[in-house]
C-alpha cells in the first residue's frame, strides 16, 4: 500500500466509524451555546415569557391551597389563624374595602411615599451630581455615603422618632432618609460611568465647566439616573410598612399592624397583594414615561 493511500484512509476513518467532525469556527461555537432550553442569554418570546413566569406563581398558589385545605382547622396542615386559605382571603376583600377604608388608606400611603421620594430626590440628586462630577466633593461626602450603605434601614425608625416625633413628619422624614441612602450611590455611579471621550470632545469644542456638567455629564447620565429613581420609588413601598409602624391609625401599614393584633388575618395577605399591585402599576408608569423621555435608549436595545 502506498503512502498516499494510507493518508486517504486515515482521513476517511472518522466518517467511516460514524464520528462527526468537530464544529469549526467561533460562530458555530456561539450558536451551539445559545440554542435550546439552556441557551446562555437566549432570547425568549413574549408569550413564552408570560407562560414561564406563571408556572412558579401557579405552583405557589397550589401549595398554598394544599396546606390550607380542610373543612375544620384541625384537619389542615397550617392553622387558619396563621395562614388562611386563598378563598378565605378573597372573601375578606369586601370587609377590607368597606370597613377598613382601603382606598383612603392606600391614598394616604401613596402620598407619604411620593412626599418622601420628592424630599429624598431633592437631596440625593444635586449631591450625587456634584460627587460624580468633582473629585473633591466625592472625597468629602463619600464616607457619609459608605456609612449610609451599611446602616440598617429599620434603625432609622427610632432616630426619626427622636427628631420628628410620631406624626406625619416622622414618616416623611424616615422615607426621605431611606431614599437618600438608596439613591445617592446610584446617581454617583451613573455620573461616573460617563465615558471620558465625551468630556474631551466637549473641552475641544470650548465648553465651559458648567456646560460640561450640565450638558455632558448630566445629559449622558440622565437615563441611568432615571432608572435609579424608578427602582428607588419601587423600593419605597417596602419602606412604607416600617414608616407606618408608629402611629398606625392610617395607611396600609396601619391595616397590617391592626390586623396582626386584632384580626382578621386575611387582611394582612390582601394588603400585601395590594402593595405589590400598586408597586407594579407605578413601575409600569415609570417605564412608559422612560420610553417617552429616552426613546433612543429603547431603540438601542433592538
């Protein structure tokens, strides 16, 4: 057998034995990793996203129903005093709406969140812009920002009671401080993330320092600052329960506290669902406004 024949048989051996040749090129490797169920960062259609998102929710509801099923409290896995059934929670909505003045208390809590958010943004926005723009301002206030990041939010409740008493000022002050702690590092990071090439271009065109801060740093960072404000407003609905622990005569937090003390327990779970629904709707409003303010960011994702 000649040397040429041996080389041809060696080259044909993998196909003859049923072994596929390895994929060639980085394009084929990337396609192999981004296809199928476990695709890395794979695109999910809208209908499939809704379908997959409903699976854990339905599973959680089924588990809730199973552990609270039974005609008597003794026959249930979990006592109705601790966890009522989904049907019992839904049946108590009428009493929550009429007897506990749900809409009025939601309006009170919403007003507190908006007021605290406005005060918090009025402090965090200019301070964050100055810290992100000027190194000495950042060096001056960065220790306070780091201290706030490690400060447990519930510890602000007795602090604000000492400063503002137990009235409305305490609740707005608590929410404002919590918003500042959350928003300040995000605003600083958004301004810091502006690429240096924008600054060099502005200086080359003869821009002043004020123009660089206002038109370049703030102009480029606005979408990220808006995103931080959107996330912060949603976080405020988790703070409102802590804010309304003191003097819990009004607000959704007051309903939770009174329901935990005197009942009915079903109202606790209903209020949690109401808070989640309100937070979801307000977040969609932020998203809608963001698409109007920054249409180029939406187009950039397509």
